[in-house]
C-alpha cells in the first residue's frame, strides 16, 4: 500500500522511555484541592475525571498516594436520591458517571459505600423496550455507549441478571455494520469507541460468538497509521486514546497481535510530556488525564514493563478486579 493517509508527525528526538514518576506527579496534582477545584470540580466531568486519575495511579502502583477521604466525599456528594450518580454535586444522574462512581469505589475497595439496590433501580429504569439504554432519565438519547455502561455497572455489582440481557444484546447486534464495526445506534457509522462498548457488552454477557471476529478485527487493525498510532475511523488522525478503544477491542476478541506493537508503543511514548508529565492525544500536544490513563492502559495491554496488568473490558487493573476480571492472556 502506498496510499497517502492522514497521519501525525513523529518528532525527531521523541521520548522512547516511559516516565512513570512524572505521570504520577501529573495525576496527583489534580488530587490537590485547588487543582481539583480548577479542573475536575469546575467541569462537568468530575466523577469521570476521578476514574481516569485513580486508574492511572493504580496502573502506576501509586494508589496509596491518592487523597482517599477527599475522593470519597466527592463521589458521595454526586449521589442522587434516584440511585444514580451525577457528574458532581447537584448534577442529574447519568449512566456514564454512575459507572465511573462504581469503578472508583471498586478501585478504592469501598464498594460498601454503594447502595446496590438503588443503583440497580436507576440502571433498570434507563432500559427501553427495544433493549437499548438512555444515558439519563427522560431523554431519548439511546447510544451503545450507554448499553455498555449499564452492563458494566451491574456486572461489577454482580447484578447483571436484573436487566433484560437478551434485549441489550439484540439492540447491540442491530448496531453491527457490514464492515465489521459498530455504531452509536442502528445504521450509524462504525466508530472505534462504539466498537469497544459493543464488544465489551458482548464479552461481559458471553455473546462474542454473535459477530464475525475476523471481519471486526480487520476493521480495527486497519486503524493503525504509518506513525504507529491508531485512529478511530477511516481518514481520521491517530490519537492515543484509540490505543485503548481499538487495542482493548482486539484484545477482547483475541486478535491483539494484528497490530504492530513496536510502532504503537513508540507513538504512545512520543506523546508524553517530559516536563509537565502526562500523555497527550498525539506527539507535542497538551497532556491531560484522559489521554494519560488510556495511554498507560494501552502500554499495559502491550506488556510494557513496570505497569500493572489491565483488564481489556473494564479498563481497571486485574489486581483491583480480582475474580471480576475478564482479562484474557494476550495471544502470541
Ligand atoms: C470503562 C473505559 C471505560 C469507558 C466507559 C463512555 C465509554 C464507556 C466509552 C466511550 C467510547 C467512545 C465513544 C470513545 C471515543 C471518544 C472520542 C475520542 C470521541 C471523538 O470521536 P471523533 O470521531 O473524533 O468525533 P476524532 O478525535 O477521532 O477525530
Ligand atoms: Zn483522544
């Protein structure tokens, strides 16, 4: 193939080693009250932000440095009477933040703080007759991301049987496209983020045999650009977060070896900032906790040394998940 393709530029003299201490410092500075205020508190992303930060620290084996009491206050403050969690105090419950709250409390070994029946009630209330899920009550915004969030939340609480699992799976299969990918809703374009969510849903519910593994793996493997980075759709630029969405999807279906490991590792390492710490979407961009966690998680799946092993379905360490882990051995 010699077809011109949109790609990132790999800078001369790019970093080639992981800087774990820099990344731990970068993440921990968001744990300090004033920065938490500036970044996580002021945004509508607070609980998801905590999940990105905690999972980064867990991958780096630095969880004990997190300000546990502050984090627990923030999560408890985001809990609503309907059983769900909002982005932060005073925000309406949303399935995305409910999953993140459950993930954070699981990572902190504080599942005892979860009112399981209330969370189950909230999640159940979001399921529609066709099996799909809304993200929040009374808003028709069915999205396969929310199917995954619902399934993952209940799986982590060992309550999967509380929803119509066959219905979720049938809806997800309606979003399966001829090219092997999945979209946001039926007949919508394939996107790597949605593929991760749909494959995660099928894996968690033991339904992976419903797809053509080779066709899906081929769509995913074609996302690798000459720079080594992975993109989310044809004609898009590579971005470090797709080192998670694409690679984890391949890992779940046992085809991780269909992408070139060495150049992907180089791409992620080149996206680090050696002064401020953290990982960016691509080389020389500004770093943030979102791309830091998915860069680290991608490196962990690729077997990069010094990182805790990650579960490809839940993006949490296998150590944290224990018997809940789905982790499959990366195939040779
Ligand atoms: C347990 C890790 C975890 C997640 C929970 C919310 C969720 C489940 C998954 C999100 C999957 C998703 C849709 C990821 C894509 C995020 C993203 C970078 C979207 C931007 O997409 P485009 O195509 O832009 O508009 P790009 O940057 O690719 O050109
Ligand atoms: Zn990104």
